[in-house]
């Protein structure tokens, strides 16, 4: 999943590109939340408070803000935190492949094992 999340909190806006995760960020995610990067993304999709907090934290850190994860746990009001998710062009292009193509009469899977008529002279 590659997406860009735009967060709004009071009068602040932060953008989080989900298409990148530096190793240090991934390790920090695991140390702070207990989740690996893929697990965190799954929990974020479920709107788990710790995952949302880490997402805001990461967006703020990438923006150069002086924040601490523990401070956000105490101060961040999830009811005031809004967000918009925009799929990147890569995701939009990948969607049909993810859905799978139906097998047609010319696909290798559809014609495998079929006997072809012999040519006659």
C-alpha cells in the first residue's frame, strides 16, 4: 500500500507518505508500539489509537517538529485529529492486478491441457 495521508489537528497540517519507511523509523515504530512496520500499517487501517498516534508522531518528526511519542500519548486528542488518504499513482495502477484478471479462452490457464485438433491434409 502506498498512500499519502494528510492529517489536520486544530490549525496544523502534516503529511505522511506511506510509501517510505526508513529503517530507523521502522525500528522506532517497533520499539514504541511493539508492532513491526507491516503490523503497524494493519493497525492503522483499523484506527487503533497507538497506531494513529505513531502516524501523527512520524508525520511531525518528518516535518522537523520537536515531539515525543509519550508526550503525544498524553496530549493528542483523537477526536480532533482528522485525516484524508490519497492513493498514489502506483496504487491506482496496481489495483486491477490486485483484483485479478478473469481467465479467458486465450489465457494459458484456460487452454492448458486442452487437445488441439490435428491439421488434416
